[in-house]
């Protein structure tokens, strides 16, 4: 049983605070995010995060996960805990690190584990890779346009 991991690391020409603002400004996701087309949460650890995720081009499905870690300005992780059967668990993390006053490193990491992970990877792996790639690029574009 192997985990399914999608990771992107981008250097963004914007201050770390600007990159973080794009990530944490959930209300504005519909303006720039083609993958997570809506998102609501208090971002408090243990709180729900309610999203509509466009895995397939014709459907934005509701997804409720739980905030697992939140270090404002630096790191936000959320996901699904492993169920009683260990079928599937997920974790999605955003990490922002200042490289200087006008440059930041953004790391996006998604991990799916459990005995059902290979099935999900086979059925939806390409769509998930596309979605997370588009979202990471969207964060970069939005942050860089706001840093001008």
C-alpha cells in the first residue's frame, strides 16, 4: 500500500505575507481558483473547512474536511482522518516561507493514504494533479499581481 502524493514548490515574486493572504482569503477563491471554487472555514484547528472542489470539469462536488494545523502566515493543513477501516485519509498543506522581503517559497502538498488510495489514484489521479497544479499556479499569479 503506497501513498499518493502531489507536491509543488514555487518561488513567488511577492512578499510572504501577500502569498499567505491569497491562501487565507477563502472568500475570494472563486475569483482565481478553478479547482477549489468555494471555501469557508474559521481556520481554527479542529474546525471544519467546507469546499466545493472541481475534480471533474462538469462537477464541483462538496467536500468537508477538518483543519489539522494552522500557523498564521506560515502553514495551513487540513484533511480527512483515517476512518475505522483505514480505507482513506488525506492531508493538504500550504506552507509559505519568506526568502526575502519581496520573494517567498510556496509549498503545496497533498497526501492520500489508506488501502483505497491506489484506487482513487487510478480513477482520479490525473484530475487531482491537474487541479492542484492549477491551484498552485493560481496562488502564484494572484500573489504576484497583488505585489506590483
